[in-house]
C-alpha cells in the first residue's frame, strides 16, 4: 500500500528529472560566489520576479529572517499577522537574533491585515517607541490568495508612511497559478520576497530571498553570520531551477485535487472551509487523534489538529484523493 502524506507540501520526493538535474549540476564554492548553478538560480528568480538580486539560502525561515534583519535594525519594529509564519512559527528569530520588535495584528478571514489597523499601529517618531520600519505579508496565507488590489493598497500605504514591504512568498507560485498571472504581478508590490523551493515546487531544500542589490548585500553578510553560507550548493540549486522550469504549471493539479477533496468531504457531511489553492481545512473536533490513527492504518498520514489541514502536492494523485475520501467516509460511520 503506498503512503499518502497530507500533512504538508514539504514532504515531496525529488522527481527523477530533478534528481538528474542535481547529478549533472556544475558546482563551485558559493561562499566565494563561484557556484555557477547557484548564481544562475539567484539571477533567474530575481529576474523573473522583477528584482535586481537574489540570495539562495537553506530554508524559508532563514530567508525571512535575513529579509527582516536586512530591513530593520536593532530596536526597529515590523508589523505582521498573528498567525503569520514569520511571527508564530519561526522561533521568534527576528526578535531573538535581530532585536526586531514584532507588532502582531489580528488577521482578517481572507488572510489579509486590515490596512486601517496597520496604519493605526505605525508608531509616531517618539523616543518612547520602537521605530516602525516594515510591514510583512504572507501569500498564500493558509492557502488563501491575497487579491492584487489589496497588495497595491498595501504598497500605497507603506510608500505613504515610509515603511518597507516584505512578502513571505513560501507559496508565491500557488498564488500566481491560482490568479492566472505571472508571479511578478504579485511581487512588483514588494521591496523583498522570500520564495520557498521546497514546498509545492517540490525541491528537497532551499529558498531564495530577492530584493535590491543593497538589501541582498546586507542579507549575504547576515547569511554568513547565521551559518547559512553553503559551499557546493549548486547540487541543491539545480533542484530549484528544475522546479521553476518544470513544476510550476502543475500546481494547478494540486489545486484541483484540493478542490476535489473539499467537495468530497463536504458531501460526506464534514465542515470544510472554502478552498482556493492546495490546502483544505476541515473541522474534526475532538476526534482528531482517533482520525489520525484510523488514517494511519490505511496508509494515510494526517496531523492531529481539530481544525485539520490537509495539503495536496506533487506526490498526491487524483486516485489518492479517492482513497482519502473512502477513509474519511468509513471514519464517519464508526
Ligand atoms: C508560509 C511559510 N513561510 C515560511 C516557511 C518556512 O520554511 P522552512 O520550513 O523552509 O524554514 C514555511 C514552512 O512551512 C511556511 O509555511
């Protein structure tokens, strides 16, 4: 029985074509700036997203951290959503390592931050206060796509108030595919963007931070400081390049599978939140642990949250969705 892992889109295995690309990658020492494959990835992604420079790093956590630290100095502040990854799920790194004070705000149901509340949270220039320097958004946010008009409004506000704007674009390409636009249509509103290659895109490792030459120069120094300077990293960057070339358009399949799963669960009587991309949220209540065990016996991996997140990705097929629905149907009957 094959295993279906719905816990996250980080669990994918490199495809045969990706492994080939990794094997044949041209390599050099990237700390010396001499890895041709890393350089190609950085230039390719920065160019595609409308930036001058990019920086390859091992993880999305590091990419966001370097972005925040490159924008903000000690004693500065960034505004961020309560549920945002950079605030809630990255070990408080911006505060711990960057001495950057977070100003978290409640998120709206669509994954955005109310821009009036953002503006109200910007602190006056007064020595009592931290200096508000940056607004950080996430797209997709728990699978939801921020509208382009909202991004334009966030850009206008940050320009007006002299703030920088950073995007945690771990799933930027899911948002672009869902909207049917080039990713640059999203990223053109931002001063910096972190893109994960190891989520829906299916690479085993890696993120890229994109921004101005000055910002990426600062981030490169910070990357060395936090131990993220890798040597023959082209073997990993090759996987990212392969993913960008071959595994972007197929994200639509993941979205279709998630929609199929959500419809099926709804028909079985589960309370399912509306789905936009590759994440399905379903209310399981107190039976979450029982469901996990029940699914495990059927070769299906899920987490144990009462608001359960099911994530589709390149190792989940339409047939797998049918098997998952059978399991959830059987679980409802016991
Ligand atoms: C929205 C978002 N941002 C950033 C990250 C961090 O990525 P990494 O696990 O590579 O550190 C994740 C990881 O799941 C994420 O979901």
